[in-house]
C-alpha cells in the first residue's frame, strides 16, 4: 500500500499508519505509581487473591500481596520532555490529549504540566483520568490551569465492595470529587466502571440511577487482560450486549449518533428512570451514595459502553500512548514499546523526533488479538501503560 499523505497545519505529514488510520488522540502517562490496588490492574491485595482463587484455579492468580516496584524517578519524563513531545505530536495532527497514570495526581505539581499543555496551540481537548481520591487537593488549581474535562473511576457504590475492588477505603472521597468537579464547571464529568462478573456486575443499574440523579456521563468498560498478575479470565467479562440488554429493561435510552468513527463508546441519553421503589431495591441509599449538594451538574445524564473484548473497534483506532518512562505504544495491547526517551535525552532534533514518531505510527498494529489462540498479554499492567 502506498503511504497516504496527511498534512498538518504546518505542512508536515501527519501521523498515519499503514492501514490508513489518522491518529488524533495522545494519551500521556505522567507516572506509573498508584495509591489504589484495583483488582483489574494491580491485583496485589488479599481481597484480590481471594476473589480469583475462589472462582478459578488460575496459575497466575495472585496468591499473596507483593511489593510493587515502580520505575526509578530518573527514568520518568520531566514536564519539559512531556511538553516537547506533545508539541511535536500536535504539530503532526494530534488534537486530543489526556493525562493519565498510574494515578496522575500523585505527580508533584501536576497543575504546572496542565498549564503548559493547555497553552499549546492546536489542542482541542485536554482531559485527565483519575481515581479521584486526591482530586479535592488539586481541583481548583487544575481547573485554573486549563483543565476542562475529567474522568473518574468508580466501580462500586458500596463501601465494602469499593474497598475490595480498589484495596482502598475511599468511596466517599471519590463521590465528593465527582460533585466538586461538577461544581467547578468541568464538563462533561465522566465516570468509568470496569465491570467484572461476580464482583460488581450487580451494580450496573444502581450506577446508572446514580448518574441520572447526579447528571453525569457513566461509562461501563469490559474487563480487559491488563492486570499485573495476568490473572484475567474471559469468564469474568460481562459483554457489552449483556450490559445494554439489562439497561434497556430498566431505563429509557435514546441512542446518540456520532460522526466521529474513532469514538470508543457507544452512547445513549438516559431519559427516564425506574420508580423510587426500584431504586430502593437496587440498594442505592445511605452511605453508599452520599454526594454533596449544591454543585453544578452536567447538562444531561448519559451512559456509554466500551466493549473492546466482545466488540473490538480497532479499525477506527486513532490513539497513541506515551508511557511515563518515555516509551511509545501504538496499541493498548502492544507487546512492543518504542524508546523515545533515549532520543529525547540523546540530542535528537525536533525533526528527528517527528520522523521517528511517524515511522513508529506507520507500523501500528491492525488490532489486538484478545480471544485468539495467539494472543499475548502486554508485559506491563495498565498502571504502567497509562489508561
């Protein structure tokens, strides 16, 4: 196939792969460290071990908690290096930037990086993904620095189940962070839940009820093989079509049609809710769903389903990833990483770095192989890759 030329505003060829996909979305991990130990990412707690052992005798199931070894600080890209990469990528056509981790709010002075990135001409969307626990400490500084959108992780509305999933007793702090983000005008506020059979799949409807009351965007994500112990099992995946069937049985959903083929979520507006009695039966009451009042909510409630396991969307993928230690990943499930850090620190010119990015992107995988016999999980967990 002849290489298709895509031209950026500066005249340089854009980031296009050999399958004709034009990359517009850059995910930047600012740290591999995290203060949570989520069962689907870092299953390194006793609760995680018990969950896996209680269902399948999987050879890689976590047996005991382990001490996580984070990347040395010297290997982590500086703000200056991150800003340089983003500027060069935007020059090649990147329009959306999302800061991730690990937990990005663990990075000291993250608001300084947000301010620097927000000033880069050509970025149409700057967002951040967080578990929300530390958000109140940084919320106003992040907003004032130029952050306009935020996504939180919320896998359970039950305090005990939240702790079991995340390894942290922090449900109330996350709920308060969601309300604070709305109060500060970050819009839309998105909330992500990874659905795992036998763990939190009974909370699908209560989470949507909560989103409807608080008027934010709820996203359900299929459980993916990205955990540090490679203990993922297909039987634990609740496929997107099953989630949708359950939601249609309880809610009035109006499809949202988007012209953006690269969107990962299928989306619906939530236009009506179940009766109050249904809400009580679902258990959405008491301390499991207390949120501060008086905040400014998003304009509407919405639900989305991201189904990379059962309904892959690789054919329209437009994402590129930069890890905290300076590796380029062309797919969430890449088994190969491309070393940008050595070039950044080895005196490469801007043109050299852009040429390297283009060459790496040209070889982007056609898609992941989840479910196939030849699937090999990535050697690093989501915490290291960046969400």
